C-alpha cells in the first residue's frame, strides 16, 4: 500500500466532542496516531445522548451511513472500534473487504445483559477481520481463547499510547499527603471503594483528597464527601469535575499517589498517564492494570473492591521516606516510557500495512 493509498475509514460509537471532551479520548488518540503516520482518516462517530429513543434513532442512522460508505468505496480499509455495537451492520450487510477491529473493555468482558447478548456480534466480526487490535496482553489471550481467533492476526497496541512529557515533575510532599482520583463517576470506576477506605483511614498527616471526573454518581459523591469532611479533621476534600486532558496531566504532577480503584479496565490509560509524570499509583489488582503495575516497584496494588485492603495500602504510604518515594516515582516514569504514543503509533502503522497488504 503506497502513501497515496493510505486512506482509512474509522467507525466508533465513542468519540470526543466539545461538549464531551473525555468521551472516547483513546479512540481519538489512535486516529491522531494514524494521521501522524501519513494516513488520511475519515472518522464517523455516534453522537452521545442520554435520551434512549434518540440513541436508537442515532444508531439506525449511523448504521445506514456505515453500510452506504462501505458499499460506495469498498476498497477503503475500515477500522471499527467497539465491534459489539459498531459491527452490527456487518453481520448481514457490506462486510468490509479490508477490515480492522479494535477491541475495548465491554466487547470482551460485558457488564450487563445487553452487552452479554452482543458477544456473538463481536465473535462474528472477529472471524472475518484482517486484523484484531487489543489493548493488552490479557485481552490478546482472552480473544484467542474465548473466540478461537488465530493468534497471528491479534495484535497488542495499548489504546494509542500516552504523551510523554520531557521530564519527571513528581513533587515529594513532606508535610501533606496528596491523593487523587480520576475517572468517570460511575460504580464500575470504584470511587465508592476509595471513599469507604478514606472513612477508615486514620492518617497522622494532613491529607488532601481530590476527585476529577463527572458522571451520574456526582450527587452521591458530593453527599459522601460532605459526610467525610465532618468526620475527618485531618482531611481536606475537593471535587474538581471534568478537566481538559492537559489539566489532568498537571493535576497528576501535584499528587503523591493516584488511587485507581476500578473494577474493570482493558488497560487503564489513566494509571499510565499518572506514571508518565512520575506519579505512582495505588490500583485494583485487575488484569489490565497489572499489565504495567508492579506492586512495590512503581506503585501498589490492592484486592479489587476491597476497601480494607486499600486502607492498608494507604496506611503503608503515610510514612514513606523521600528516598522510597523517589524510587517509586522513577520506576513509574520508566514504565510509562514504554507506552510512548510515538512508539505505539509506528508499531500499529507497520502492523496495519502488513495486514492489509495480504490480498
């Protein structure tokens, strides 16, 4: 495939917009990476809405557009994200001649009855794809084992990678312990596990706890924080809401630790982005995160959903000396360097070209 032919069409049911800048940022990162490698990328994404009727209408229009474009330009490679939903039109109509699928969390590990019912959509699309892109080694193993896909066409690429800043800006605080949470405020992100742990955490240092994110659980979080504020004299809490990506990176720089209590991640870019500025993490011991988290070396892990175990980890970090913090920070930074978006971008580009060159 020559540079003149490097056109690709991306379909996704998640993509950031002005109103929802954090919605599917990893999809946009992959698109940006393709563009940086010389691809002309034609992106088609579902608009986000909370209205269920409007969502069904949008999906119907989106599917018609997909079928029309694939039939109109059959030689243009198609790159689909979230095939459990976005791959539905290709079950019966217009299966792409050159087809790349990018698996994400719920495509493989469904969280509700609808997602479970759609596993057959994922399987059928995987069977006809030229290349299957997965975010982690764990997902690669699951795709091969659960769907019987040939291992040679399953490629690990960590969700577009991360932007690496020039230097480690981690700050070692001696008087105050600074903890943070970044994520969508929904049960699966584990924010309540964190607040339950904070209710049992008896810190002997002044502690500032900050929450970044938005979502349907915002009112519950605000109520919980109000209760915690009244019962914890040594703790100060702040809820910052959703922040632009650059602001999130600056936020990481001011933390001692990011707490990442998620119940499910295909990789967990939030943890890697914190590490990229030298901030170690305390995270759930789930397969996606354990791809890069080494307990005691670049952060700490705790049993998923276990607030008592998280309290123990918080107790352990209170009195860490500066040398130990620097050890964790340096290792966190070195881990993140392996996920540099420039390295990830080139590797994915080379793999796509190889996969699409096979007639």
